C-alpha cells in the first residue's frame, strides 16, 4: 500500500514539474560564443492563431540594428523599444503588434528579421478557423493550457490514489 502511495506521488509531482518545459516558447538565433553577450531572438505571442487574430511580436536586438521583420503569415506594425537598450546583461527588446493574414492556409510559417548581419528566425502556426453554432470564431488550443492540464492530471492521480487506499483500508 505504501508503494502505491509513493509511486502515485512521484508520478503526480513529475507531471506538475514537467508542464512548464512543454509550454516553453521556442526561439532561435545565431551561435554566439562570446560570454556576456545576449543572443538575439524573435518571439510571437501567442505562438499560434487563426486568420484575423492579433499577436504581439518581441524582437531581442539593438533597436537600431533591426531590419526586415517578415513572415508570409503575419502583417506587422511598427516596433517600439521597450526596456533598456544598452544593458550588457540583457538583450534589448523591441515590441509591436501583428495580425494573422486573411486567407493564409493552416500550417507552420517562418518569422524572421535581421539583427545587424545575422538573420534570426522562429516559427508561427496558423490554425484552421473553427466555427461555433452562432458563427463566431472560436480560439484554437495552444501550449498555454499545458501547465494547468498537467496540474489537473497530477491532482487526479493523487486523488485516485487516496481513494484506492481508503477503499483498501476499509476492506482490511
């Protein structure tokens, strides 16, 4: 009986602690061997959407060195520097708004920009538009709900184990 409780507790704890790793946003940039020099990045939040949805894009690069922010799936507005631009401990960040283009087909698309002479890219997923009975657009699923789902699964595992233990104790 103690083995079951221990095993269930370990499984539940593993689910709760692993969830943030699944929900991590992926960004990519150039290999950078210099210590203390922040890496450039591009990040779109949310990382998936349907035609017409609005997104926020963040670009990690000195504002004066940013050029050619492009994607075949997204239209971008102007970028504005946010936070310190000359802090060697952090990548300087610029932020702006974007919209998923109408008529773009579902799939994964590249989002890229130039930071000086380096090209930086990331991915954005266009989801198929779904309809509800009233005809309004419904948002699709994304990795944003994974931590909550894993925590719920962990709670169910612990609760189920407790129920089994109580029932066994009642039989003895």
